[in-house]
């Protein structure tokens, strides 16, 4: 926002990041819980060694994603009221990015595990590759391509003005 102080900006950035982490955390927890229960299901003894290895990759990546997505909360607790919000925001951003990378690995490995269990392995690899491409496209590709599209900014400002919100309200 144009009239906010630097402290207000850091506070807003941290609040925005925490909201994003809440969304990601729910999905990671559901995936992790599913993976934790999978070995106790009746069909798990029938899996191949490749599927067991894929399962371990998916499980460990989900654990890594969980740790990194929750890490900003622990870091905030450690730095609470020390006036180090800029450091906290930078750290939390890196942890969130790392957590999303682990989540990507876990999602793709989970798709590979399930599709390899029910389909032929070449088809499972194709579906897993398509899953990876889909995630990378929406999580990295489009945002990376969008970072320099300044011609859309005037359209965003026109939309915001017409809808009654300020352009700063729409900042990501």
C-alpha cells in the first residue's frame, strides 16, 4: 500500500504469508495422514519393491513439506517481540518455497505409487510426469512468466477502480 510504513508492510507481508501457509498446510496434513496409514492397509503387502521405494520418497517428502510449512510458526515463536519481522518474513518465504517443493515431490511420488499399483508402469510414469508438469506450470511457470507483465497492470488498476478496491488490495 502506498501510505503504509515499512513496519506495516512487513506485518502485512507476514500476515499474507501465514494465510497462504494455512491453505498449504491443510493439503499437506491430509496427504501426510494418508501416507502414514497406507502401510497398514490390507493391500500394502502386495506392493512391489519399486512401489515401496516410491512410497518412502512420498512419505519423506510429505514429512519435509510439513516441517518446512510449519517452520515459520516456530521461528515466529522464537523471535516473538524482538522486532525482527523482516528477517522472519524472508525466512518464512524460503521455508514456504521449500515446503512447496517437497510437496511437489510428494504429490508426484504419490501419483506414481497409486498409478503404478493399478496401471501398467509406463502409463504410471506418463501420468506422474503429467502431474509434475501440471504442478510446475501452475506453481512456478505461470507465476514466473507473469512477473514482468506490466501491461496488465493498467487493466488491473482499471478493474480495481471500477470495482471500488484499490490496486494495493489486489497485490499478491
